[in-house]
C-alpha cells in the first residue's frame, strides 16, 4: 500500500487503519514461527517518554529503568544537570546513554554545535540525533528550498560529528512527508537525497512515519543500510499514542527488514506517557510494557 493511499487512514484513524493489512496484526503479516528476536542489548528507551517523571526523581527513575532490564537510553537533554552530572547518575544506575537528541543550530553555527558534541562525548553517546524539522512560523513547510538548505546544514553537522567519533542522525516526524513546491517530491525525499549517507543516518520514528502516510517498509527499501535506529511508538485506533504492542502498528513486519535497514538500536517511546491525564510515574509503566513487548517479540 503506497503513501498517498494511506493518507486518510493516518489522519482520520480508526476506520481505514483498522482495515489496513499493512498496519494489521502479526497474523495478517503471515508467517509461522520464526527464530528472530530483538537483541536485548539493542533495546533502549527515549527519555522524553519519562520527562515528567525524571523531573520528579531522576536517580530513582534510572534505577527503575535498569531494574526493568534496560542497559541503554537515549536522552533528550540533561534534566537541569550538567552533562557530567547526568553521566554520573546514569553510571550509578548501570545505564549508558548510547544516543542523544540535540538540535543543530539554526542558523548554522559550527562552534555552538561543537559544544553540543563535547557534551555528547561526556555523556558517552555513540549517536547524536537532530530531533525535529518541518515547520516554520507559518506552519508545515512546503518550500523545497528550505529543506535543501537544512540538508546542507545536516551535512555540516554530520561531518563535525564524524570527526568527533559520533554517528549523526536525523529523526522524522510527519510534516516531512508533505509534497514540496506542488510536486511529487516530499521533504523527506529532499533530506535523504541531499544528505550524505556517510554523514547522516536515519532514526525512523515508526509512529510519525505512519502519521505522515509513509510505510516504514518503503522507507527501508529506499534507504537500505542507512536506518540505524527506530523509535518503537505505537498508534491506537484514533491515531493517538499507545504503548508499544498495544496499538495497530505491525512492528514485526518492519523488524523482519532489520538487516536490510541497518538497524542496531530499537528505542521505546510514547510522547504522552507521563502527561495528564496520565501521571508522571505511568511513564515507567510504558517503559516496562515496551521492554517486555520487544523482548517477547518473534518475527
């Protein structure tokens, strides 16, 4: 099923998505038993999921993540600590921040980005990922020139990250999948075609790809060996967030293409896990459900 035929399903939710075999159950993906599973040491959690709980109890939350079974996390800032203090809290819990989200400066500033890379080194990151693009003061961007200019900045950031011993990535939302300049080319097309794969890898947020009516399997086919990380975030029947494994997305179908994608990190995330009407502590429930889902998955 192609991108545009999925658009109404991603936007409207239940009716079309519920009928879609692409988003359907593992049984619909067809397959008997398979020995493949997500390696435990490649499972992570995006700490944006726990942002409200971390503000309440950073050290205790890290301890609970380790007790669930996590050994690695992806940070989204340092929760009011310095990079060194944040690293110390991780070390005390036996966790590693293998990845982190840090936005590249706009307008581009190499010295500012170098300071972000220094913090990434202190924390112990292997990956550093730009978390968001696709809107401006007028809303979603539909100007291909803006994407081309940003792609040039991504290449600059990736080169400096490479020199610092880091792999630099780009994390998608859904606005990137809008067509630009009234043509067929999407913002995501521009970003992937005009960045150097040696300098910019992809961190595909599976939920946001679906919301943008982009099949993650199509993204894998177009970007082989370039998708090093995925955000494992599920979608309920109203297109809202859900705990991994509790929604409509067939992650098994995507993960069967892990080798083709180049996947080496599976990152649990739910944007509203600890936000009202949920409590901050419920984000830890999401982290637990996500870890158990991934460790129990066979594909």
